C-alpha cells in the first residue's frame, strides 16, 4: 500500500493543498488519515478514497445549489 502526499492528491483533484487539508478536517474521525511520529499525515488508499468521495459530494452539492438559485 503506497502512501500519497497532500501535494499529489491536490494535483490529482486540481485543488490547492489548503483545500485538501480542509477536506481532511471535515472527514469523520474514522475516515481521517493518521499522523506519523513527525506529525505528517500518512495517507493510504482508504484515506484517498474518503477525500475523493467528500470532494465529489461537496462539488455536486454546490452545483445543485447553484442551479436552484438560477
């Protein structure tokens, strides 16, 4: 299981690193990636999937709200 970096996830989803950190903060505790002894996130495949899922859901919700207001 390869660990990814915040930067690589941000690039993959076309987001800023700050937005990836915001998404991680919004995840449920059981979905958040763990931190290592250097206080850096260890992002495994399940954490990447949780980040993608949250981003997809929030992106869809924003589009739906935009359509309702127009």
